[in-house]
C-alpha cells in the first residue's frame, strides 16, 4: 500500500546496507529521494534500481544542511527520514499505515531499536515522520535535530519501530563514524563551548569508542551543568547520566559510580537501567556488604519492569530476562542451585541465550 510519503535519506558508500533499508519500506513510500555526499561504490546504482531520485550533495561537514537539501526535493505531503543502516521493523507495517489513517497534520515519533555491542538492544526515540513543510528543517552539523519553526516539534508517539544496525562494534569501526563525528563535534565545541548537547554527544561518542576516561570528563560536565530543576525535563540528561555510570563501571571506579547512581535515582526514580547498573556494580565490587544487596536490587528491577522507552534510552531486558539472569548468577555463586535454575529458566523463556548456557551447565 503506497502512502503519501517521501523517503528522504543522505548516504555515502552504503552499498552493504541500502538494499535492505529500501526493501523494508518500498511497499509504503511513494517517492525515494536520496542525497549522496560522495559515494564511490555501488550505492547510487542500487538506489536507482528502486526508482530513487539520487543527486549529489555538496558535503560541508554538516549533516543538518545535507538533510535539508534532500527535504527541498521531496514532493509528497509527508516525509519519512531514515539512514541506510536502518530498516522498518517487520512488525511496524500496520502501525505505519494506521498513522496515515488518523493523522494528517502532526509529526510522528518512532522507536529506534539499536543493535549494540554484546548483542544488546537499546531503545531511543526520534521524530522521523513529519509534514513536508518548509517549517520543518534540521539544525546541527552532527547528531542533527529536527525543528519546527526553530523549535523542537511536538510529536505524537507512535508504535512504529525502526531497527538501527550502526552501533554494532564491527560496523562502527568499519565505517569510521567515531572519528568523523568527533572531528565535527570538537570543531563545534570550539565555537560553542557551553552547548551541553554538543558536550553530551562528545562524551557519548567517546563511550562508543570505549575511551571511558574521556567520556567521563565530558559527561560529568553535562550533568553538573544542568540545573537540578531542569534535569527531568532535559531531553538528554537521563541518557548522559546512564552513559556516565556505564563508563565508570567499565573503568571499575565503583565508589564514584555508586555516588552517581544514588544521585541519579533521586531524579529518575523509575529508570530501571540505573538500578540495573547498580546491581552490576555491587556484583563486581566483590565485597560482602555489597554482595548482600545484589538480590534486592535485581528483584527491584523486576518489580519496576522495563523502563519506559518513550521517556528513557533503555536496554532491553534490564527489567526482565537480564535481571533474572543476574539473579541466577548470584544464587549459583551462593550455592542455592534451585533458585539459580528458576531464574535462568525465566530468562531462557524470554529468549536470553546466555541463560541457556548456564542452565545446560547446571544440568550436567
């Protein structure tokens, strides 16, 4: 079913990814408009096989500018923005159709399902469907943000899911995204040293690069600079807080980590991911007093359930199978094999293969 929708993309050497992206939406989009910033592979020819209009964008190290150049060429009443390493989730076809049955003027916020390292899955949000009007344009040279008449648009939450592959370890390294983004972000920081969103993105980029001390330096600056009464309304404070905590966890800086977790919970008391990293920290500290608290924390994660992905950036399983798995490890170490088996079984029933390995070992 064709919808009144233009797919708008910017690409550069995406021959490994673009076919699957276009396959996922070809039944629904009436137009494909692609701005190519300098591909030297088969990206353009693959896109043209799908009837795409492909044109060269004069690359100025500015993603917002490039996206806007593509929007200028879209002719359908609505726009869908995607990247080549993204796919419309197979379960979302009906949701996409329903959006156009009920909405004619409002932008739509979708769920971004990120495939990340260690086969983890995280969820974020982004406005990706919006009316094709000049009032909607992107700002920002990297990690560009959509604005409506110069402000963040008020978007309707949809159940549309877009799968994103680009944060997987091998893909990030292969595409050199880290160095490209850092180069642009640090250049922006020089001219806008107090832009906390830029500082946050620099910290997050260092985290993806596993450069944890640098990540901590930038992320601490972010959370210390946002006024306490603005933390919960900030669009990125909770994510900055969680990324800071994971950076400290990987550095084994448990004392400072636990300090930030306790502070973070005061502001984001329903953010399951903060409690989950607290449980991991307690387990890794290998101290009797800390170990005693492990089951309390992971059981509380189960009580909270998965974090609200419309509110927080979150990892799948922290309120379900990953909490069960860590409880299984705890009880196995303690010697309570029946309890360990029970928690591993819960995790396996929810599809967590790490727990299946533990179950198999316990069954020997």
